[in-house]
């Protein structure tokens, strides 16, 4: 293990420098060659880490993995040329042929284990033990209405900046419906998380990846301010701002197309140092995830990507999310983040309706030359 970790004395991985390596830690260096003084790196072979394998997240409070599951994750000390995370979501709702083995009880619309509704779905790394920093989000998404889903993510920079051991969490805000009308009486989802890892030189000199915020904000939101410090050597940086609107409400103004916060356009303002970024967190492309098909089992027309959802609901614009899709980040790269030292991040969300709220995550990345 020491030979792998000590290929280059002084090699920088994230913000950690390795030292104390002897000459015999360089197995590919031939002392007889004319360029014997040059270092030739040797890295472990690419590998796959299956962090979660069809783990069921349950809607039943007495179950061990009620809404949330976690596992230990350690991809090694790096550096990494590439780290790709693949998330696969499984369901008992679809295809509908599965209902033959698990039919709805009398008076119910759905099999007990089927969660037919769309839910918040997040994957994150827990803060280090003893740290007061927020979680570090790897994925924000919304489950489909009852359908399977798969997405891939490049998380190379995160694991180069933060190698080693982590606790990995997956959370779905699933709830049972005892009547079986809106969803199953014991609904749930199956989560698989895989990391495909290629050790090697880091593609970017990432010096730090720091979570700034993880919060659910209700009405009367005031500007939320976070101070942070970028390390020495920083020459560029970016802030990622993840937001989505949820919950109830009865706003009848022109800002809303329906009686819930998820159907309301809200004005956000993000501040990074002296820069101000106004935006409307709103999506009108939800219809892209409704390929109409007719099911041979029941003869009903539905969205292929959201099979248990009402077609009108699937297609409706929403507060920066669509059923079955990722919640993408708004990205800001002000010139001020090109300098080490103290910086400021803040945001505000206007006119949130009583009963509604917005889920917010923010991350800052720092890079060197």
C-alpha cells in the first residue's frame, strides 16, 4: 500500500501533500535509463465500487431503512483521473405486468409495495465527524411517478478534493397511503449506487470542495449569508446553487399556475461577494419526460417515463423540477473567486406562500493552476 501511495514524493492530492517516500516506492523507474531521474507514475487498475445494491428505501416508519439508507464508502486516497457515479432507481409499480404477483388489495388502486407518487430524492456525503458543515450533495432529483430511473454523474473533483472514507446517504421522502388510493400502503423504492473509478492524474487541480448550505426555507425568508475561505493557490472557483419548490399553499397570483408552491415562479437572488445574480427558478420542459404509450396489460395511455402519473401533472411546468429528472444546479463563476481568502455567499427567495417551501443546497469549488 505504501508503494501505491508514495509514487511521487510531494504529489498533491486535493490539499494533502504526500512525503516520506523512498526510492524503492517507484517500481517503474529504471536506474539504468538515461532519463532515470524522471518520475514515471504507476496507478492501480480501474475498479468499480458497488456502494448500494438494490437497497429498499421504505415508507413505513418501523422499517430499518425508513426514507433513508446509508453505507460506508472509501474509494481510496487517489488521485483519480475519473470517478463516475451511476444511480439506478427500481420500482414495483412498473411494468404493470408485475401486478400479477402483487395485486392491489380490495378497494386499493395500487399494489402495497408500489410508491406511485413523485418524491424528493437526494444522495449526499455526510460531514466529517465533529464538523458543523452541511452535507455535501452528490445528486438532487425527483423520482418519477412510479417508474424506474437511471442517471450518471461526474464526481471526480469531489473525490480528488475529499478522498478517503465517507458515509454515503440516500434519501427519498416516501410515505405510505393506508387507503391505497394515491400510492401503495407500504410503498418504497430500490436504490443502487455504483462508482466507476479510474486512478490516475487529476484532470483539474481542485484545491477544495466545500458545502455552503443545506436547508428547507419557508415563508418570510430573509437573506441567508455564509462566509467561506478559499485556500492559498486558488486561481478560479465556482458556486453551485441547487433549489426546488415544494409543499402546499394557495397563492392565486399570476406567479402561480396551481394551488401549491411547486407551481409558483419565485424570484431568487444569489450573491457571491459583490456580484448579484437574479433568477427565476422555473422549468417548462417537463413534457420531455412524457412519451405517451398504451399499456397492453390495462389498455391505458400513460407517460413511459412516469407511468403512474396523470399526464397533465407530468407535463405541467414546476418550481425548478420535473418528475423523474435531476434538479440541476445554477452555476456562478465570478472573477472574485480567483483569489484565496475570505468570501461571501448569500441568497434570498421572495414571496413563498404559507405552507410552501424551497429546498436549497450550495457548494463552492476552488481550483488552482
